[in-house]
């Protein structure tokens, strides 16, 4: 049997980066996959439009943990605009791929980043991301 997960996925699953929480985060996003019940929470520290720190907690499968870990690494140091362009495919690619049946787990990571930015914008400008809804709650899943 071939290994279903890349070395990078296993590394981020076994040694997730940026796990935990911060004091008074500027933006908090919590998203869940209604099918499997997995939940991800992302906290961001944002200074002058730049994400200077990111922390996450994921109550979920290995792929969800690995993708949230990688997503925090990818958005740190990025502007809000750049972070909003982060797709779940890009996160999965950065991990050298995910098995097709686990791709939906990476959607949680993309959603959690966007949800945290949405929260930040609501708090600071009174207006969130226009027309945005978590994909994990609107797309169909095949488990
Ligand atoms: Fe639920 Fe991966 S996020 S199985």
C-alpha cells in the first residue's frame, strides 16, 4: 500500500506550526464542516493591513490540521489582500498534495483565514467581506 499522505502533510500533522491562541486577536474566524463535524478556529494579529501573526486550533482530521498549519505559515507577513487570494488548492499544493477524498478538508483552512479577515474588517470598518460565505458550509461534500 502506498502512503496516502506526503511527507509534508505528515510533518505538519505531527508538528503543526502556530497552534494555540493569542491575547486579544484582531480577527477570529471559526468554521466547521457540517458533514464531518470538524471545526477550525483561526486568530490573526493584523498591523497596518499586514498579518503579523496567526494561530489556529483545529478539532479535526489530520488533513485539516496539516492544512491549517500550512495556511498560517503562508499568510504570515502577507497583506490582507494577498491572504484573501489564498486558495485551498494552493495550501494543498504547498503540502505536495492531498488525497482527492481529503481535498475538502483544505477548504476549512481557506475558509478559516477568510472568516478571520471578515471578522477583522467587521470590527474595524463595520463591513465584512462582501458576499462571502464559508465554502465549507455551502459546498457539497462527498465523504
Ligand atoms: Fe473533516 Fe477532514 S475536515 S474529515
